[in-house]
């Protein structure tokens, strides 16, 4: 391993963010034969992190598409 950090995201796009409510979209690759529940849970966690950052004004509105 080269020591470089590689991130992954299961959120392609945040479609709605207002207060504590957030919705997002992710397109499962066509080559994937299944999408495990553990990865769905990770996607929910990622959305929760985005919502927390938005709630604390840590994100510029451009990131949220607002």
C-alpha cells in the first residue's frame, strides 16, 4: 500500500437537506450482483455525517447543492 488515503462514498448526491432531515441518492453499479445490508448501513451513516456537518454550519452551501 502506498500510504495514500482512499475514501469511498455511498452517496452520489444529496437531494434534500433541511434541518435534521437529509435524503440522498446512490446508484449501485450495474456490475454489482448484490448490495449488502452492511453497505446500506454505511450509506445511512454517511448521510448522517453530512447532516451533522450541515447542522453545525461546517459545510458551504455549494457542497449541499443549495
